[in-house]
């Protein structure tokens, strides 16, 4: 499969091949008819399956889901930068492997009532925002490794300097 084989294909979590087809392009002959395409609804994966009469299996609800329920409840909008970052992390990292996909399924199944409870309590919103900060930082660092590495180095230098300053004062 080429580097741009899945370019622009959103919501795709896996394609099960029953032949040796390795190139995906916008052609009904690229993916054999017996291939099951699995992804979220709506997605370009579903559009491809529909366009070329392929079997498409929806993960989770058949209703459109583009939410980070708990983060949206805590931050107040799905358009807040932290929530957008978490959605991109989900799409680019979690949905690209079985463990991540299983986590997302579990999350979508269990988090809506929790998010609803959080949305009605200002103290809970503040607590959840605070608890999500390390998760957001890790997601950002994974998505932007150069920036993440730079932050770790700067933090390390600050800690070393602080340790050296403390040692100098004790002498």
C-alpha cells in the first residue's frame, strides 16, 4: 500500500483483505467485493463502501459520533482547542490499532451519562479539566514529537538547575 493510499479517508479503522490487493485508489476494482470495510459513520470509508457496493460495518452507533463527550462537557464546547486536539488524537492514533479502537468503543458506550453528570456541575467541570491536562499534554507530545521532546528537555534542565541551586545553598 502506498504512502498516499488512504489519503483523505477519515473514519477508517481497518480493511480486511481477502486477496493480495495492496493499492487503494478511487476505483471499484481496488478492493475485492468480498472485503469488509470497518469504520465509523459518517466517514469516507463508508462512502467508499456505499459507492462501490462493499460491505461496511459500523463501529459503535450508527448515528454520527464526533465527540469527546467528557472533554466536551468539561470544556463546554467541542470546538475548544483541547477537545479538538483529543479528537484528532483519537482519529490519528487510537483508531489505528485494535487496542485503541476497543478503548474508543468502550468510551463511546460508557461516557455519555458521565459527561451529562459533569456538564451540570461547575466544580466537576473544573476538576475534570484539571485531570485531563496530563492526558492533553501527552496527546500533544505524541502528535508533535519535536515540541514534546523540547518541552521534556527544558523541564529536565530546569530540574537539574534547581537541584544544583539547592545543593549550593546547603553547603
